[in-house]
């Protein structure tokens, strides 16, 4: 009987913490879905940052994948307040710079072909 009471208390505490977290997200003016996308985008940002160190050795297919993944990160980060990701600002700007470089190279290549 005592173990069952402890389980009920733990389930209630977990439920309370989840509700509290959702209320905090809503109070910050965000949707829970946007916040979840932001969490996933943080992981992608870390991966892209590691890949960005090898930017010079990427082939065109890898650059295209990099562009698509970076766009996902940018969209997710645009949906949340900047104060949430100010610790990641350096990584974000590095990815943005490489994104712009790749876009410029692709634009130059396409304009030369036309």
C-alpha cells in the first residue's frame, strides 16, 4: 500500500512539472510545438557546427543538405525569443555565414550557366 502511494505521488509530481513547464512556455509567448522544434533545432545546430569545420571539403550534395538543415534551424530559432538562444549565438552566426557563402557560390554558378 505504501509503494502504491509513492507511485501516485510521483505520477502527480511529474504531471505537475509538465503542466508547469507548458505554462512557462505559454507565458513566454511560444507554442509548445515551436519550443519542441527549437529543442530539435539546437541538436541540428550542434551537428551543423561540427560539419561547418569541414566546410571547405564538402561536395555539392553535402552543401545542399547543409543548406536545407540550416534553413530548418533558422526557421525554428525565429519562432522563439532570442534570449533563449543567446548562448548559441556564436554557433548560429557561424552557420549563417557558411549558409550565405554556399548560397553565393551557388548563385554565381547558376548565373554563369545562364
